[in-house]
């Protein structure tokens, strides 16, 4: 199990300058390799006797010419340009496999990061040793035990972070789920989540709350002369506000997903078409402000670490239009209708709560069909049947 621990760094001015140079080298190497890849690919299409481009060949090519053409690359760790080209090779592999779009050139201020292999750095408590730099203070120590695979140093606004990937089999840092039964979670815009238990969790909506300040700083930046010191200060101030909005949203999602995976063993959610929902110009900003995709990502890896299960309903599952009492399904239910009465049994439903209850029923029924039997013995009837075999989740997980 691969887990990444993201830790804030506390570098001095010289160390921060080194990080900025290393990010510049990595960005230049990536863009150079992407341009070379495109040029060599066009040459191969014109003459198939030429070799096709590859990340290994581009790395050898850069090592051959960098001492003469790019001597400033030698001022930082050799991993910065080499790992950038390896990442380009992975990007093309994902593109050809249909998992990602065609790689794009990296931009300064947006893609400020570089990666180190595990033999190029070491960790001692609350500090990390970087090649050609020395020890840099970290705000906390590494939480996980196992084989350290890599470290990626990145910048968000004016702060530096290191993300350390660890291959570990020890998940004892998180206790198992309390198994309070199953729960259905319906995500929405007015409220972040509505649980089948009746709980309603209101999201912080940080972008909406700080929108006026965001607009003011954006106008201030647009009025500054390009290349001036004042423009640089205004850009940094706007970046800090964007980082604050992202941190508020991330904090709320982490607290909610941690609470759900700690309390419930089985969680039912919807497979939302977020990209399609974002095409609604009236709701796009509110949908993006909630972070539906990040909610599902965190929920899946945290449930796997606690031994829980996530049951995802089909994208066309009518959770809102189906009566949770009798199962009657409405032909249509406009989005503006928040409460409705079932024409079959007369039950009055809150739209979001009804959807959450249906998602819980879906999760329970799928768990029953997967397990195939109830628990043995004369024990009391359980809300959720125990799994026959312990399911272990293996995959690439991330922890913030």
C-alpha cells in the first residue's frame, strides 16, 4: 500500500531559493523533453527507420548535452531533470492507455515541483536532507512506517511542502471502523451531505464566502504593471487567498470523510457525473465549491484503510425519485422540488433524505448479495451482515 504524507517545510531564504531553482530545472527539462518528443515523433512518422521517442532515450540525450548547453542544471540535484522526464514518460503512457489527455507544457508558478528518489534524501525526525543543500526543517515527522519510495517538493502560494511516498503494510495508525451499520450519503449544493440517519452537514462554501475579496484582489492584480514589484506582491497575495480557499474546503472534506469512515463500515454513495453537472452555468460555481470528486476520493481510501466498504450506486440510479417506503418510482422530479408525496403510499419525503435512505438500502442489498449469507449462531439480527472474507484493499492511496 502506497501512502503519501504531505508535510509543510520551514526553509530559510537560501533553501527556498534552491527549491525555486530546482523547480525551474525540472520544469525546463520537462518542457524540453516534451518538445523533443514531439519533434522526434514527427520525424519517425516521416521515416519509420528512425527510432521512436522514449523517456529513457531523452534522459540519455539530456545527460549528453547539459554540461555544454545547460550548465546551470548542475547547480541542483540530478533528480530534478531526470525525474521530470520520467514523469513525462508516465504521462504519455497514461495518454496512450486512454487514462489521461495529451501532456501539456508546464508553467512557472503553476507547476513548481521536483521529485527526489529514495537514495537522494534522508529523514531524521523533523528534518529532511536534500542533495547539495543539507538539512531542511519539517513542521512534523513522518507518520508512516515502511519503505520510503520518493519525495516531491512543491510550492503552494508562498509555502513549500514535501510529499513523501511510503510503501507500508502497517495500517494500525487508523483503528477499524466502529461498524455502526450502513449509511447512505447524498451530496448536494445547499448542504454538502445528507445522511440516511437524518444528519445534515453544511459545507463551508469558502469560495462563495471569500468571493468579494477574491474579486477585489484580482482587479488589483490586473491594474499592476507587468514585471513590476507591486505586481509580484499582488500576485502572491492572490495566490495566498486561493490557497486559503482550498485549505478550508479540504479541511471540511477531511473531517467529514474521517467521521463517516470511522463510524460506519458500509457507505453508499452516488456515481455523480461532475463534469456534466459543471456544464450547468447556474450551478457550476456552487458544485465546484463543494468538491464532490475530492469527497469520493478521500472516502474510498480512508474506508479501505479502516477495513470499510464503499458501495457506489449506478449513475442512473433514481435515488431521489424512488419512494424509500414503498419503492414507487416517479416519472420525473424537477430539481426545484425539495419535498414530495408518494402517490402510491402517501408518504411525504424530503428529497435529499429520501435519496440518502435509498442509497443506504442499495449498499445493504449489495453487501448481502456479495456475502451470500447471514452471520451464524443465535445472535441478534444485525443491521448489516458481516462479510464472509476480509477484503483487503491494495492500491495507491494518498494522505494529506
